């Protein structure tokens, strides 16, 4: 496993995720439906991910969408710390990752996110 340039407790990292969510416009948070946001230390199977959206985007939900488990947005702590040099970098990267994964919940794909400058 690679070294972690920035040392940060899980509690502090979770605070940063919470702070990033506080920056999401209230209008968007109100329309987020059936989604949970969690922090994990590592992605599954050693994948190289900072965040992951799992679920059915709002744009793909039909009349039969009911009784399902919540969508899940996972923000991965250790990979984020590995790509950052300072705590400020971590704050910025967490904010970008949170916005990126929320965008997937709204049906915005990676290509469109790159066009919007959220690459």
C-alpha cells in the first residue's frame, strides 16, 4: 500500500464530507431522494476511486421505483489522502468528489461533469 502524504483521522475526514455537503445548495439537497452518504477507508477490490455512486439516478427512476434500498454515495478516505499533499488539498478534493457523486444521483455523467469543469 502506498504511503499517505496527509495524515487525517477518520473523524476529521467525515467532518470535511459534512462541510462539503453544507456547501451543496439547499435546493439540490431538498430534491435528493432516497440516498445516503457514507465514508469508507478503501474502495472495494483495490479499485482506484475517490468516490462511488451506487443506485438509480433520479432521471432513470420510473413509475415502478418504490420499496428499494437507498442509493449510496461512498467517499473513500485513504485514496483521497494519497492524492493530496496538504489538508487544504483534501478539503478541495472532498468537495469536488461529493459534488461529483451527487451529480451522478441527478443523472449527470462523467463527460458532462468534465464539460462543467468538475473533472
